[in-house]
């Protein structure tokens, strides 16, 4: 039987895939475990998906790891997530190096604990010369924060006369977003069967293809990524144009 990997057109692989990794808590509850166990098993999914994305030539993979709203979760769960993040970065750095993966992070990083940032920066510096997949972790991130932060930076440049109102367009504003160094995602995947964007990359996904799967994140593997890519490649992306315009 032909696998989803075999069905992928290597010439039509999206350059940027973004994933809302949802369902860790429900996975733990279904298995009679505390919520943090679901997050621990979710690390295995990250490893598999990063490997799969690198195999097929995805250039950027952005994972929604911790939202600004997640700070409102029980303190014990937030602390456990921070420690898990540090442990995961430590445990996975060698593997990321072997797979030629670069690491970056977007979000309101000033609110992250200092020991998490130290570990993140140490890993990022070690991997900075790699030339393969760019793995982007969205930490303390929300789309509304990103847009508001961009607006503040643009307003400051206007006040400092570094730019002017007449110069403001979509491209200029995009340069103030935390994702200015990468293309907008062509494909957004959400696991767990929920049909929400959850305040993720709101500006950037204006024309992204959306893919929802009922699988909880700890059960998601690279074969599921390949299935999503095949689904994406079977869609017609028109960007507001008619089918006739695309075929001319």
C-alpha cells in the first residue's frame, strides 16, 4: 500500500508549516494520568514531526508551544511546563544538531523564566550554523500580542521619523512582526479535533490552508504530518482569484 510519504510531490512542499499542538491534557486524562504526562509524551511527537519535516524539505516549522493565555493555567502546571521545556531542549539538542536543524523562538520572551531563556539561547547558539530546517518555538506568544507589539514599534519609528505614514503598506507592517524573517505559513495544522485558531499567527495565516485532525498531539507523528501535506497538495490555492485566472 502506498504511504502518504510516497504520495508527496517534492516540488510542492510548503516552505512554512505551523502547528497548534493541542490535546496533551485530554490525552493524559484518557490514560488516567496527570496533565503534565501528556505534555511529556508530546515531546515525542515534536521529535517525530521535526524529523519528518526535515525529510521532505520543509524550510520553516513553527510550533505553538506556550501561549500568553497559558500563563493563566494553574501555577503548578505552568512550572511543570517550564521545567519540561528546559529538559526537552537539553535532551534534544544533540539530535537537532545531527539533523542540521536551526532553532529560534518568537513571542514575548521577556516574560519567560531566566533559566528557560538561558537554556534556549545556549541551544540556539549551538545550532545557529546549521542549514536545514528552521524550527521556531512560539513561547509566550499570541497573534494579538504580535500585532500590537508591531504597531507599537511602527508608532515609535513614526515618532522618530524613521518612516512616514505614506510608506505604510502590508509589506512594511509585516517587517515589524516577530515572523519578519520567515515566509507566512502555507499550511496551519491543529490537532485534537478543535476548530479554533486560538490567537496564533493571526496576521500571517490570512491565506494559509487550515488542516484539522482529531488526533491528540501526543499521538501525532510524522506520518500524520505527511497526510496533512498530501491533503494540502490536493487543494487549489487561488488567493482570491478565479480558477480561470489561475489556468491562463
